[in-house]
């Protein structure tokens, strides 16, 4: 009898440990977004999302009027969640200060000097991640930038004397910028400075929720940079090696989160073969594309309406061409930037957005179709959310002290931003957000 009781107790103990421990671990791990075959999963269900670019979200908690910035952040997150947006692409931190390439960059910087960090700046990222976690929202965090508006690669090169003195602050020509930024991938001290910033962020513990960043389910993915391009074909091999090395480094330090490049697609590499090769890397979980009709000349100047059929045709073709690669690699694809100016390219917040609305509708419809057929297109994030900020009348560009909108300082304020007052646009976003949510509720693993 004594032996039997001991046996039963041991058996019950084993059963308890065996069955409850895996369940607990599965429940914990399911909070993170992961990839299985060609799609994302979250909470053990397929995860398809509408997102937005909210790069300045990590800066709102750092404003001089702290309460105003925090109130704005919380109010805007509530607004986004209520309108079907569940995924936000945000900036980890800026590099350097002052003028660069003819514009004032965003501030305050995380890395004000080469290899020296102001860790209090990460309290802004702490805050937005903690608040997103409360709302069951997911963040894609990019570590640096191919472009100058947050310092980025050009700043690393300037610190390491790869930029001639006469080119540090003046506006560069496109060829000059390409020649300079292409050097980043072969600049060892530049890459070391970048790696220090990445490691600082990955080792961070959030002061608001006491979670290590690497253990926080509010983070969906780490992104190497915003639109990192080789810039010149001569740097393709160094670029490819850098992508592979950084992705491996991140994965070695964080097993919970996804990693992606932050890439525009073949317009960024100027070569579809290179785009496929870099994304085939085992440490990269999904592909991204960006679609920029205005920047890529799909319509002429302010003639948005006249060029709109061409914009739609080229955008759909661009998506299809990259979906072929995603299917070949069996990975999800995210359209993580797309946008269009208001009608007539007006910066007036009261001007109509019917063309933009139609454009959004067409892209979200493709996403919804993929969610219903378990396809590779897993998310679409519009550029960009401007929340409660407003363009300043008779002032085209951002000035120090202005509220941040979705348009970075080198672009006209109000160019591509969706403000909280753009009711017709939000009607479309909310409708498709509900459609994706309803689909998720009926999906099986």
C-alpha cells in the first residue's frame, strides 16, 4: 500500500510536470509573432495586419512638455487601435545632431557622438512599447537609416571621415549621396558604431514594464535599417555580407523575435536577383517592399489624377513581382511603406483624399484576399500616421520645435501623412481592419 501510494504520487507528479509545463511554455511563446511556412502566427492563429509608420512614436515621451507628449502618444495609440491598426513601425533612435544633407534631422539623438550613447533617450522607446503592449499592438523597430533625416549611415560615415568636409551639411546631389552612402558597407568602424547601437537596444530592459526588449511580445520584429540600399552596384557584395552578418548577430542574441531588412524591393537593389539572394538568408524571417509612386515618377509633379491609373497598374505589378519571390522562398511578404499625396498634391489638411482612399482600398483588398486564402502577403503599413499634429499654414517644411507628423523633415509636411481628421481614409482602414480581425477569429492553426 505504501509502495502503491508512492507510485501514484510519483505518477501524478510526473503527469503534472509533463502536461502543464509545455502548456505554460506554449502559451508564453504564442504571444510572440512567429513564422510557419509562408505566414505569420500570433496567439497560435494566422496573423495578417494593417499597420502604419509611426517612426516618431519613440520620441513623443521625450518632449519638453512631457505630459503633453505622453498624452498625445496614448491618445493616438487608442485611436489607431480603435480604427483597425495593430502594427506600428517605429524608430529605435537617431544618430548625431544638427544639419545633415541640407536638413535638420529628428532629435534628440540616441547616439549623439560616435560610440557614445544617451541611454535616457531609450525611455521614449520604453514608453511606446509598454503602451503598445497594453493594447495588444505589435512593433517593428528599425535600428538605423539609409537616409539622412535621422542621421543614419551618412552620419556614421561622417564620424569616420568618409565624407568630405564640404559635403557634411550642404544638400548633396543624388550621385554624391549614392557615392558616399555606398561606402558604409565596407567601412569597418562605421559598422562597429552601428553594431554598438544594435547591441545597446537588444540588451535594454524597459523601465516601464521591466521586460527585457528581447523578451517583450510587443516587439514583432527587429529591422536592420530603414531602406538600406547598396546605393552602387560596386557595393553589392559588401552589402550582401553586411545584411547576413547583422541578421545573424541579432538572431544570436534574440531567439524570440523576427528579423527583416527593411527593404524597398528591387528598386532598392536595382536587381531582383540580389533582392532574392539577400532575403533567402536563414536568419531573415520575412520580406518587405516599399511602394513610392511619387518618388519613382509614376505620375508627373502635381498631376496625381492624370497619373492615377498608371500608379495603380505599377503598384499592383510591383506587389505581384515580389510575391513570386516570397512564394519561392516560402516566407511572408509585408508592404511596409506605401503612400500617396492628397488630390493635386496639396498640403492643405482640408483638401480631398479621394485618390489616396482609392489607392489604399486597392492595396488593402489584396491583403484581405491573402488573409482569406492563407497567402504570402501578410501585412500592409501605410506611410504615415500624423495623428493630432497639423501642418503649419504657409510653412512647407518642418522646423525645430514643430510637432512631428508622418512626413520626415526633408519632405513637405502633409505630403503623405494621414491625420486623425481624414475621415474618409479612416473609414476604409477601419473596414479592412475589421475584416482581418473577423478572419483571424475564425482561423485555425
